[in-house]
C-alpha cells in the first residue's frame, strides 16, 4: 500500500511559487486549449456560413422562371382580295399584334434579349418579327411586350390550302415566340429562354381571332 503521506509534499508544491518550467508548461497548456477553442469557434462559424450560403442559394439567389403570358392577339389590319381570273386566288394582308406580358419574380432584374415571333400557317412560316434586346424588367415587376407582325401575302398565297380555308371562313394559324433573357444575381448569371406557341383560328367574316390557345416552355 502506498503511503498517503507521500502525496503531501507534492501537493504542497502548488503553494510555492511556480517554477519557470511549470509556468511554461501551464502556458503551453492554456495556449493549446485556446487554440482548440479557437478551432472550434472557427469551425462553427464556417458551418454557419455554409448554411447561410446554402439557404441563400436556394432562396434569394435562386433564379426563377420569368412568367410569360399572352394576353391577346389582335388583327390590327386585315385585307382580303379574291381574284377570279386567270385562276381563283386569294390575297391577304394581315397584321397581328401579339400582346404579351413578362413577369419577373426574381430579386434581380431580367434583361430581355432579341425576341423573335414567327407566324405559321399550315406549317409554312408566313411572317417574322424581331424585338431587339434592350428591355430590362426590374426585380418583381411585370412588363408588357408588344410584337407587331406583318404577314407576307405572297408567302401565304403559296399555300395550296388557302383558298379552301378562306371559302370555309376559317384559317388556323400559330405564332411562335422565343424570348431569351438573362438574370444576374451578384456573381450568378443565368440564361433563360421562354418559348410561347399559340394556336388560333381566324374568323374571316368577323376579321377576328377565336379560340386562342397558348402553351409555353421555359428552359433555364
Ligand atoms: C395590302 O396592303 C397594301 C399596302 O398597304 C395595299 O396596297 C393592298 O391593297 C392591300 N391588299 C389587300 C388585299 O388588302
Ligand atoms: C395588352 O393587354 C393588356 C391586358 O389585357 C391591356 O391592358 C393592354 O392595353 C394591351 N395592349 C395592347 C397594345 O393591346
Ligand atoms: C441582338 O441582335 C443583334 C443583331 O443581330 C446583335 O448584335 C446583338 O448582339 C444581339 N443581342 C443579344 C443580347 O443577343
Ligand atoms: C404596347 O402598345 C401600346 C399601344 O400600341 C403602347 O401604348 C404600349 O406602350 C406598348 N407597350 C410596350 C411595352 O411596348
Ligand atoms: C406549336 O403547336 C402546334 C400545335 O400544338 C404544333 O403543331 C406546332 O408544331 C408547334 N410549333 C412549334 C414551333 O413548336
């Protein structure tokens, strides 16, 4: 059995002033503890930072699709001429106004690039229009986009179905708009492309548009 008394002189050493060696060892220990604490705090801060960044990436920095809506398509000009001789032929002048609105739900502005609208009649492209880049939609704002398209009578006349459709009083046409753009949130840049395909029936006697049906696709 060890004698408990033997421990006493050791314990009593603490009462005396610490030796240089002891002082150094203690300091070293404290230093190590501080270093460990420091490392822990840094790790926690880093973790918090990572969590904050992840949250930001999925909320504020998340690039949302702009919403494009086709409000209406109007025939602003419609002229029809039926020529009987030498062969029955239809000449149609037509101007369409495609009225769209773009809603930007991002917390950054949306720069609209060169937008194009094509008009098809029975699969033949009969008109196209380009809206040059320049429109900038501020954060969480909606902006209108008007596209005026002039349908080229000669391209329309090249369709063998035109005369029959005109005599029946209805023409089915579709407009296809491609709206590219860019959202930049701090250092994150995202290209977005919205495609809008609207099918409609043109009522020749009323000179108006019926049964408009639009579908849109977004590519981020
Ligand atoms: C088409 O428009 C042109 C120019 O605006 C006009 O001269 C022509 O008569 C029009 N044709 C029809 C069929 O309305
Ligand atoms: C476009 O549609 C909106 C909403 O229906 C309407 O307020 C606006 O006047 C239209 N613009 C044109 C040019 O028709
Ligand atoms: C838009 O088109 C013009 C002419 O084709 C081109 O110079 C310009 O770079 C285009 N802008 C964008 C944003 O694509
Ligand atoms: C759309 O057209 C209407 C009438 O032509 C005009 O008042 C309006 O400013 C246009 N909107 C845009 C965004 O071009
Ligand atoms: C637009 O939709 C119509 C009907 O769904 C389809 O026939 C046509 O091919 C589409 N056009 C484009 C360019 O995708």
